[in-house]
């Protein structure tokens, strides 16, 4: 029951957080939004750490421990945020659920977890689902949405590497301190990358000028939900279950993400995209029923 509650909690935070990000992008640039969200996440986690342990988890040893933050939130969300801006929130949420399948395959390679024919079959079904999600954008006149889909997919691959690295650490690490350290490393890497990019292209500059109060609040709330809470709950779950098993629960994210996108943004996925989403969610659900080793 505890695992189910954790799964529902981090799925809710990631799914709804993604939709809030999509709304915030209507007024805030992708680079600025990501920096605000990460600062909000790090501030929230640091505050909790201080009140809990009376210390901040930002010493050099803590930061070295948080190196997985380079992959996520840094690389995964730098790429993913630009992808979300160019595609729909529902597409981004559903494509992100393919993380389950990538995790199955890479966990077999790097962690030696068992890879069966059934898992490969489910991976194939999920791949077809992702392809159907992108089919409409690939055939349409607006190629930007297809590029957005591909960026979200690349961000998902980075996220899998984060999970594989974190699984090796979480057995002996404190989830709260590890999350805070990873988020801090992610913030430092993101700021560094955007600083370099802004020199090459001014569109990557970070500027909070002109952001209304309601969008400030939206950015902060989405940062705490999508980064601080979601990652913390996920690492807690990762303490008790194998990587593959923890990743399978990612299939729940589209339920919250698409539902919130429909309610908040009025998005209506096409029939083909619904079929693709159902294939991804169904394959992940069936994979969740498999016994892992």
C-alpha cells in the first residue's frame, strides 16, 4: 500500500507539474522558467533539510554525491522544457511515459536486471505507441511540434540515466539530502549551460522582468511539485523496489498529465494519439505485473 501511495503521489506531481509548466511557458521564457523552478525546488528542499537536520546538504561531499543531477534535472529538463514549449502538454506527458521501456532495456544492460521476451514485446508495443503520438506532427505542416516531441523523447533518455545512477546511491543515502544535492547540481549545471548559450544566442538569456505575480506563483508551485516533491517521493520509492519496478509506475503519469491538460488547457488529443497513449500505458501496466529480479 505504501508503494502504491508513493507511486500515485509522484505521478500526480510530475503529471500535473508538466501541465503547470506548459501554462507558465505562455508568459515566461523556457530558460527563465527552468531557472525559477530549480531555485524554488532547491530552496524548498534546503529549508526542509535545515529544519530536519539543522544543516544544509551543500557541502562538497554532498555535491559530489549529487552528480546524477547532471542528467536530471539538468540535461533532461533543459531539453524537455524546450520540447514542451513546441508540443502539447498531453503529447509531452505521454511520450515521457516511454521512460518505463527505456529503463527496462538499460537496467538490463547496466544493472543486470532480467530482460525477458515478454518485456521486449511490451517495449515494442510502447515504441509503436510513441510513434503514433508523433505521427500527426510528422505529417502536419508544422514541423516544430515534431521537433518538440523528439526533444521530450531525448529528455526522457537522460532521465533514465539519472534513475540508473540514483539506484546505486539510494541504498545508503538519505533520500532528502540526496534529492537536495542532485537538485543543486542540476541548478548549477543549468545556469552554466544557459550562460554559455546566452552568449551565442540572446534568446537563451534569463530575465524575470515583466513576469506577473500569478505567473511567479505558478512557476514556484510547479517547481516544487515537479522537481522537489516528485523527485523526493521517487527516490523514497526507489529504496524499496528494483529500478524496473519503480519505473513501471511512471505509466500513471499520463493519467494525471493528460487529465489536467484537458481541464486546464482544453487540449483534445486526436484518436490516433489516444491509441498511442493507451498502448504506452497498457504496456507499462502489463510490465508492472511481471516479477523482476
